[in-house]
């Protein structure tokens, strides 16, 4: 019994396919290795940050402490910069001022269209970021606005005993969520726009 030991034949299409495959694979590996997901520590002009206590120019009571806490937690969760407790030990300082809190009627009640059923709440802050080593202002008066919906009734009419059905309680419940949204936007503004 004799075996056929002939050299396999390749078609022109097969050779062309192989000739194109190798450069494509190399290009894919090259760009895949060169791409870095997200912003690394090396791309920021600072590695430590001091967050000054938030100032409040609005009539939204007790929002200063909530916003300050949420901003710190957002930077800690992100992890790209280390937070410092004193500006002398930090590369940069972030200052936040709450400048506006307002509400707009988003929906009226069905039984009395002169009364609101839902409000859209807006919280605006201005931010300033300063390089402590050079004194250079990296940005200032950066406006950040977040919004949330606030229902002032449960949509069922009368409220059972022990539950609130008023605007003040509804807004009070939404302030921590507004603060968290604002903190996320501030973190993005400080860390992702380089």
C-alpha cells in the first residue's frame, strides 16, 4: 500500500486570507495592549486631594454635611486619588459651594390642577480645583447641576396613619439622593476630564 505524500495545495483565496490575517492579528494585539481602560493615576496632575468642607449658599437646611460626606465617599469608591485631611499634605484642594436649590412643578394633581403632585428638584454647585504645589487654579466656577423627581403624595388619596403626605417630607427624603448624584458628577469632573 502506497501513501500519497504530495504537498497540500493552497488556493489563491486561502493564501490571501492568511496574508491578511497575520497583520490584522498583530494590529489587534498592538492596539489592545496599548489601550488602558479608564484613567490611571499617572494621567492626573495630582495623586492626593484635600476636599474642603462644602459651603452652602442655599436655603436647603443641613445639605452641607450630607454633600461633604457623599463627595468624600465618591472619591474613596473611585480610588484614583488618596484623600488627605489637611491641605498642606495634599497635591490639590477641591472647594465646593452649593449655590442653588430650586423646584419646578412636574405634575399637577388630578382632583385639583392648582396643586402640584410632583416636583423636579434641582441642586447646583460650583467647584474650584487648585494645585497646592504651584498655586495654579486647575478650574474654577465649574457648574454642576443634578435633578431628582419628588412626589408629594402617594397617588392613593388619603394617607394611612403614621405616613407623611407633604412636600417638606418628600424633599427631605430626596436630599441624600441629590447629594449622591452631585458627588458622582463632581468626582467625574475632577478625575475624568484630563
